[in-house]
């Protein structure tokens, strides 16, 4: 009996032990470089199926753990961590530092001027690669930032790569965009053509928006802010991934990435590529795009790293370029989809308006750790590219013959018939492209020296040489043999065939040399910086059509403009939870190329001068375990905004005058927050309230040609008019919820208000307004959108895999996102585009 009782007790104890409740193990994973939480890392109890995935704050929690266990923590881009621990109850592993295994990442961040929270005194928003992978779907760089304070982004006409972005009311000409620290704004006009980088979201390590003055050390004056895009470099671990996606209107994407890891002799190689095709949501906006990326790194020794990077995104797509009245779109069968800018030929789509670009960038970076106090990071880069946009020749899209009425494709057969009526074989109508090819070379070098424990000196050079080729070419003669052109004075009449230049051909030269210096001070709770930069922008223009080859005026002398910027800021961490910061700056920027050379010829503008910008910003930040928030107040004064007015002259020669003294004021308040009450729920939100206005009138302006007054004096009445083209009030909220540890759903809601139609301030000039300001531009109706995302992590054999699903504009909301003001400054006279309706994508990614 005693023996039986002993056996029974042993059985009961074994049973109880087997079903005993173990302890809860928790902790937080932090990026050792930035101190930010690592989101999406895997924490596994070795030898079991128990584990967790870190949340957006880097926190994880695993229940029912007991005994002597081993935890394996892993995530792509970081060194794997193994922790052994005896668990007999609840255990908090605390903050666990994860070391990035991306070679030379910190040196790239130095060149790219990446800002740090609670240290760099600027307003920043950062999107990491994990978030980009989840959000990208069929969206482009600007759209990924639409929930960022101060940002207004749209798809414009709706074509692939045609999206645009405004920051604090400033368009891309006044927003610095850098990829790995290299400026990509057009050297002549400052614009950013996102179609050049369409699809590169696949190879992006992070995107950081620095609003206002920003922390950029290169001599790049940014009025609205700076968008810093860091591409992936070379992972020190071997691995990669493959992915496939599908979506609405024939969207298809396939991609791969591969890294060899760091070999014993210091070599590492990473490659990635993708192909993207589709029919487009808007009729006739077909697209075919590719992207590629490679990085070859050699860790020569502990002090020297050499890294070669190249990436590009060749693409071609149909466009919708024609805006029209609201009534025009409402009368269309589907206002969100109709496109008047394409037709049908031989049963296939032929676009009048299309876009094709391939402008890759290659850079060779050298990182030199001179000693434990100083480093030198240098990048030399090159970009040689071609591209252009299509258009009509000899006909108008608006009046072109249609296959079956107003809202049907253009009838190219009818246009071909028009050409066939010409007995000599010449073309009355044709398709053409405006080309913009370039050759761009540059070098960036930054030297840093820790002068003492608190003070660091940074100095550097920014050198650039740019050559832009501008011309038109024939792309389709629509059945004709040639087109007669008389625009080239060296060949007064010539027969132009497909691929030949016509109408204009000129070359713009830009040389840039800049230098900067910055002192950074850090001690205890205080961090501060003061910086200065100076640059010389030189412009030269060569015109091969309007001047004889023998004419010395065919190419101009260099026109040089000296610009500079000074800025400084301070951040003070009041406590572990609270910080405040302030920054102030002033800079002068060179006029754009087209304001230096007038009338599209080599006429030099003698009165071209720098634009002047001053800015000040105050900020407050709060950080806690569950709630983070930021508040920023900014004021940006833009003086001597460059405007040029053309006055017709009786002799037939137009007089061009600079309008000086036109000022604008952009000010506002921005709030953003993140609330994470537990490991399952994450809520992010923002609100941005802007007040952007033209400040002053110009009265009794007289234009002079030499000493002679030309035309009548006029007034420019713009004081108090709202700046158009971007919503001045925006708000957003994102809710992310883990249904189970491997399944997350996310909802993004965005609200846009106080969007005034874009208008030319010079259109508000008059000689008789009685001192009254003209009417405000038309205000577009407020609108809101909701997007839905889903992510499911699972095992595919021995591989980690993720299933993605995205629905944008879930409720198929009909709204206007882009508008130009009309003569009546009202809804009836405005020309607009309707935004896209509901779109969706789904895909799977397998890591190996």
C-alpha cells in the first residue's frame, strides 16, 4: 500500500509540474547606434515553439517560461544575440542593445546628416525599413510620408512615379532631397522628379524628414525641410529574400535581395532587384519599371572601409497631364479614372503624354578612422542619365478626334489619315518628347574631430559639376516620312525624322563648390550646434539652335552667385521624460537657372539676385514608457521671392523685369504622438496647423528698358492671399493592433483641409483695384481617406515568411487633391484632377 501511494504521489507531482504555470519573461530591444526600439525582431526560446516579436517600441513578452532556458534574438541587419537565464518566476531582461551588422552604416549616417531624437535640435520624423516594407504597397516615396506633420503628398495625375510632395507649404524646389547624403534636386531648377526613383522603396534602409532648417551639413539650403533617404548597404550576415506582389489593374511585382555576408578576408556583397508592371488605375497609365541595387564593401582593416554602391530605377509609363474643370470630370463615365491623354492605334494603347527615365547613381565611399578622436568620410559619385516626357505636335489633346465621342480614347487612325493627305510625305501631326539628359559628378567629404569630451568639430566640402542637355525629338511620325522644322538657324529648313532633334536644343552647365563647418557641444543634458556654410553657384548656357555655330554668343560666360547659410540650435533634456529645443537660421540661395537666362535664349538677367530666407523654431518633447509626443512651432520668412514679368514691346521684343520685394510668411504648429499602452496596441497621430500667406503688395511698379519706361505702372495685389498647392491643415491617426503575436492589422486615417488652389501671384496684378487685394484662390473641399493594412508572419518550411495586404482609400472616397485656380477663383473656373479611388495590393516575402 505504501508503495502504491508513493507511485500515485509521484504521478500527481509529475502531472502538476507538467501543467504548472511558468514565469513571464520580458525586455526591450534597442538599436545600439540610435537608442531607438527595434521593431519586428524575433525572440525565441531555443528548443521550444515559444517566442515573441518585438513591438514598435522594441518590447517583447513571453509567457509560461521556466527552468534553464536559452533565448535567441535575431533580426535582419543586426548581430544575433544569445542569452542564457534560469527562470523560476517573472523575469525582466531589461534593455538589450542590438548591434547593427550593416557595414559602415554609422559613417553613411554622418555624411547624410541623420538627426537624433533628444539630441539634434530639429523637428524630425523617421520611417524605418520594416515600416516601409509594410506601407509601400503600390505607393511611392512622397505618399509614404503623407501622415508626417507639415507634409502634403499626392499622386498628381495618377501615373507611376508622378507623385509630388510639399513640406510646410514649399514645393520640391525648396525641399532638399538627399540619397545617402548626395543631393538629387535638379541642379538647374531645384525640382525633384520622383519618377527617377520610383520603385527604390525596396532598397531603402530608412527615410528621415527634417522639417525646417534641418541638420544637413552639406551646403544645401532647404526652406521647407530635408528628406533624407538612406539605402541599404551591405549586411554583415549572409541572407536575403524573395517577394511577389499583385494588385488592382494588373499590378505585378517580383523582387529579390541577396547578401553574401562579411567574409573572413573582409569582403561583402549585396544585390537586389525588382520588376514592376501594371495597367494603372487611371486609364492609359500603363507602366513598366525596374529597380536595381548593388553594394561591394571591402573592410581593409580596422581603420579603412571602402564601399561601392550603385542603384537605379529605369521606367516608362503613360501619364495623365491634362487638368480640366470639375464639370468636365463629372460628365465623364468615371471621373477618377478617365484620361484624355492617350489613344488607340492598331488595337493597342498609345500615350500622347508619357514619361521615361533612367538616371542611376554610383558612388565610391571611403571611411577612414584616423584615430579614436577623428574620422574622415568621403564619397565621390556620378550620375549619367537620360529621360523625357511625351507630348503632341500639330494637334491638341482637347480637340483631337476621338474613337467614340468626347470621353473615349484619341483616334490615331484619324490623325494618320490627316498626315496621308500631304502628298509630299510630311507630317502635319506627330508625337514628340521633351528630353532632359544629364551628366552629374560630385564629391562630398566630412571630417570630424572630438576636440574634447564635450566638443566636436565637423568640416567638409561639397563639390558638383552638372551638364544638362535639353531638346525635343520626334518619337512617332504617325505614318508620315518626316516633319519640316525651321527652328535651327544653322539648318533653316530640315526634315526631322524619329529620334532627331527639333524646336530647341540647349545645354545648361552648373558648377557648385561649397564648404561647411559645424561645432557640436554635448554635456550631460545639453546639446547644441552652430554651423556655417558658403557656396558658389556658377551657371553657363549654350544654345545650339538659336545662334549660329560661328556666333560667339552661342555660349555665355559663367554667371556666379555666392550663397551662404548660418544656423544654430540647442536641445536641453529637462528630465528623462521632457526636453525642449530651439533653432534659428538665415541663408541666401542662388536664383534658379531660368531666372538667370531669360526668354529661353542666352539673354542674361542683370538684376538676378539671391533669395533670402530666415527661420526660427521652438520644440518640446515628452518621452515615457507608453507615450511619446512632440510639439513644434515654426516661423519661416521668405524675402525677395524671385518673380519675372514679361512686358510685350511695340518693337516685337519683350521686356523682362524682375519683381523685387515679394515676400511670403510660412508659420504654424505641429503635434505628433505615439501611444503604446501594451505590446499589442500602437496608436500614432499628428496634427499640423499652417498659416502660409503672401505678405505684401507691390504698388506703382514701373518697368524700364534702359532709361525708358515701358508700359503702364501696375500694382501687384497679393497681401494676405493664402499660399496654394498644399493643405495648410492636416491630421492623421494610425492604429496598429496585434491580434496574435504573428498577425497585425493597421488602420491609417488622414484628414486634409485649407487646401487652396495653386495660382500665379503675377496674375493678381492690376492698375485699378482701388487698393483692394484680389479674391482668395479657390479653396478645395476638405477630404479624408482611410487605408487598411495587414501583416502575417509565418514559417515556410525552415524560412521566415510574411504575408502582406494593403487597401488604400478603403471607402473609395471621391475627392480633389490637386487644383489650379481659374479666372473666377471659384469651383467652376478651377482646373483639377480627381484623386485615385480604392486600390489594393497583396504579396508574400520569404527570408532566407
